[in-house]
């Protein structure tokens, strides 16, 4: 029992029942009699001048403040807020909101004092009259019916129970023993010295349990009446005041008749004390209990932005800034009374969720999934995070605990292969080395990956492999930096990567914040530029945001401010923004990637303002991506199959009656990106990209039509005709043809090239 009663019992009572075994009643009475006698004796000790050293020592013991007294506060729920201050979620062990005394209706205070301790403002830490009255009543009745604890002692008992870390500790704090009662009294004496009566009453009202998971008067008012405690009426105040004695027995949701009888008892007591008239009490008692029950949700499941909420929760639970151990961090979140202001922008979030859900419905017939993360360039602020699932157990269709938009540390996702979106890093590395837009490279139809070394100088070539162009590219032609990017030509980028250096390409990606979704450094093989590393949409969005911010990289952040229960700001992790590539290089990247939306693989996916981006189609159509940005917002979209993209590729895909054939980066991800960006930026001023430096035009714009290698092209045509004839023979014999996507180099489980 976390409550208690001074006015009509409860302080010494061990349960809400009057029954129990005879032996236990005798034991309780014996303990109560001895304890009450001891307490009465202690009350008069300070008044007896010649009582001897023992009496003086006892008085001194009570006068000294307990060395272990902890008044740091009681557990309070924490709140996660969107950027505009609206509520995203609450977290708590105990649903409690600490409020000031002037935020509690005066009628509540009167009702509580009437039924619990009407002489509260007249006596000290111990109410001698109530103690003697309880002793006489209990001895006379032959059972423990009444207690003598006043408001201060009840507050102390609740405080000690709340602060106990273990079930055994909580039980000890509630045990009916002389030792516990003396400890409570010593605390109560200290409380009366340190705090005013008003402050003690405030603390009591904020710590008491009111049933139905509501701790404190504010949470109780919201739970039962969906209103703040400042607006409680007489019948509501009387109901809540009556619950405290036995919260489970008088829970108005579960036991409305018992709760009404108890409420009416409180009203009668208030009339007896002259706080209300007898007519008011009678008229109010004739009213039925009127509840407006509202449950305070705990956690992210019911949030309107559940995966963003979950990301914030995991940030607090995993970051040492918030505590040295996982247990300490969880305790801070669930009982620290934090107010956590986040970066979430509702316009952006709603636009992203609508786009994701429209193109890849939550319960789609193909079991595909989609995720998108949106980041503000130059700040790293995560403005939105959408997954086409509800947050919940995976065994329920349409739900998942895995946040596909985030890394493993913040969402349990192992990431997804990024495909051709990684070509942007090779492009940036080439531009950083001064390669102009018009520089030409002959892109073969097949490429043997030799001449590659990783950042440790190891030869990672694979002379036995033959890498070809995916369906969103082409080969056998001469391409420039611009046209090779527009057409997303694999063999072009493999040759470009070898020219600028595999390590230089990897380091460019690392400077832009890229790591594997499992937190490990990226693997380094020739097909790095083709995106075999598994990453998250959030990291990719933050990397592309760097281009939009003219080379300024910021770690993605979700939290802008945290204050504790007292309103004091707490330290939070920062974005660590820094210039990682020159502005001229970023401007040049923006110029080339803008052409992808007007002349390249994502042609027609513009959004009516300066924008740039890159498609990504993972081999065998196991997944598809689009990453794009403006100077104001960056986004990365992934679409794939949570069951495994290679096992369930997106070929001949039909989803909810709409068929796509094979899915490329421009098929589903790019339209999701387009719609979400248009919605997120609607009504907001547009910022333009900067023109690239003249040095990059030294060989022209690079947008001339690619030149074919005629001899090579003729040889390739001959080879293709021969292959087609072989396929036809195999089909006639019932064997498999060539079907499927062109092979790319990717690591197997041992980390070696497959």
C-alpha cells in the first residue's frame, strides 16, 4: 500500500482487508501497541529535562538529519517532443508528472487533508492525538483498523518505497516494524525542519499512488478525467482523495461502487469539518461518478512517428553521454522527468510517410518494404524518418521492430547494399583530383578488376572476375564524367575508380560519414563504387546532404535540447559539423548529379527547384535506391524485401495489382523521393545550387553524345549473337538460359571477393 491515512486510518494498516488470521492480528496488535507506546514516549523526551543521558541521546538522534536521506525527487515520466513542441511519446516506470501546488485545485488539497490529516497544519512530524486514537481504536476492536500516520509520514513512506531499487527493498520500506516506523519518523522530523507545510503537502500529492497506473495527482487527473489537476471539481477531488487509502480497492474503473462509497465518505468528512456545507455534500453524493478515462501511452508504439521516436529512444539508451551503463541510461529515460526536444518536422514526416505508404503499402501483396530518412544539409538534423510498417512484433504482418532507415545501433538493421548510389563518392573523388566534366573514358562492356589496392596497400584485384553493366547502364562507348554519371555506367565507374584510386574513393565516402550499418568500416574491393557495402538510408542521406551543404558534413542528430525534471539543460551529442570537401568540389558534384534528374536514369523526377540525386539498382534486382537532395533537404529511399533481396528479387514484380516488371532505382524509390520532397518543401523558399568553377569546363560540358567503339561494338554484337544461339539450344534441351542480372563483385561471408 503506497497510500496511507491519518484522518481515518491506513498509516499502520497492513492491508485493505479487515480479516486475516487471528495469530496475525494478535501479532500486529502487539507490535502496534509497543510501537505506539515507544512513539508517545519519544514525543515527550525533548520536554523532560532530567530524563538522563539515554533520553538526551534519543532526542539528539531524532533531531539530527538522517545521513542517508535522499530528497533528489521521485520518478517522473519523460516526454519526447517534435520540433514544434508537440508530443511524440512518453516513457516511464511510474506515470507521474510533478506539479506546483498552485497547479493543483484548492478543493483537492482540502479533500485530501479532510480524509487523511485534517490537523496537518497544526501538528509536527508526529500527530500524537491521531496516534493515541489509532491505538485505542485498534486495541478496542481487536484488529488493526486505524493508523496514526500524518501527511508527512505518509510522504516519507512513499518516498522510501519509491527509492527502493529492489522488490525486497520495497517490501522492507512497507513492513510493519518498529525499526521502519522509527526511520520514517526520523525522516519526517527532518522534513518538517527543511520544508514548509505547503511544500510537504505538494510533495505528498505528487508522490501518492492513485491506482490504474497513475502516480501523483496530475497523472491521476489526466488518467481518470483527461484534464489537469488545476481544473478538478469537488466530486472529482473527493474521488481522488478517497482512492489514496487503498488504490486497488477504490479504483473507479475496476470498482466503481466501492469508489463512489469512498468518495461520499470524503464528502461527509469535508462537511463535518466545515469545508463544504452538508447540502453540498449531499447533493454531490447523489451524482454518479463521471469518468473520462485516458491512458497515457508508454513508449513509441503508439507514436505518430514511431520509427523516429524509436531512434531517439535508442540514442539515449546507447550513448554514454546519458549515463555510464545501459541500466543508468534506461533509468534516466524512464524516471528522470526529461523533456526531450527533437528535430522532427511534421510537414516533412507526413510527406515522407504518405509517399512511402502510397508506393509500398504496409500490407502489400509482394511483402516488400520501403524506408526513407530525410536530413537537413548543414545541420545534420533528421527532419523525418518513415518505414512502411508499424512498430511492433514481426510475427504480426505489417509490423516490425527493425528500423530499416537506421543503423544497427539505432534500429537493429544490418543495412542493405547501396547499389549505384555509391558512384557519387567516386565522382566526388575524381572532381577533387581536378578531373573536368568533359574528361572521356572508354567504358567496355565487361571489366576485369585488376590494378586495385586498398588503403593498407593490399592488392585486392580479382583477375578471374568479369564485371559488367547493370540494366540501368550501358557499355562499349566513350563517356565523360557527366554522361557516365547520367547513364550510371558500371564499367565507366570501375575504370574511373581505378584511375582516382580505390582508397581515395573509400576515404571520400568515409569523410562523408559512410560506414557499414553494423558500425564497422566499409569493406574495400574493386566493386566499392558499385555499392556492395550494406548501409542505412540515414547515413546515405547525411552523406548526400554534405553535397547540398557545399561540402560541410554533419553527423545526423535527432535531439536539439534536453532538460531534466527541474528544467535544467543536460548535455547532448552534437552534429560535429565540419568542412570535409572544398565548396568548389561540392558545387561540381551538384552540377553533375542535377543532370541525373533531367538527362539521366531519373529523368523526369525533378521537384520544381534545384535538386540533384542518384539512382541505385542492386544486382539481381535485390533492392533499389534513390538518394537526392536540395540545398535545404536531403533524402535517401530504399525499397526491398525484408526476407532477403536475393531470395526475393524485384523482378516481374506485381504489388497490389500494379506490375512493374523489374524494379530499378527510378521505378519506385525515385517517385517516393519526389513526392516526399515536394511535400516536405511545399511553401518553403527554394535555395539554389552554386555554379561550378570554370576549371571543370576546361574540356567542355561533357554532355556530348557518347562515342561508340565501333570495332569493339561489332565484336560484342557477334558475341551476343553466338550467346543467343547457345541460349536457344539450351532452352530446346530444357536447360536454363542466361537470365538474371549481370554479376557484380561482392564479398562472401569470409570477406573475400565472391
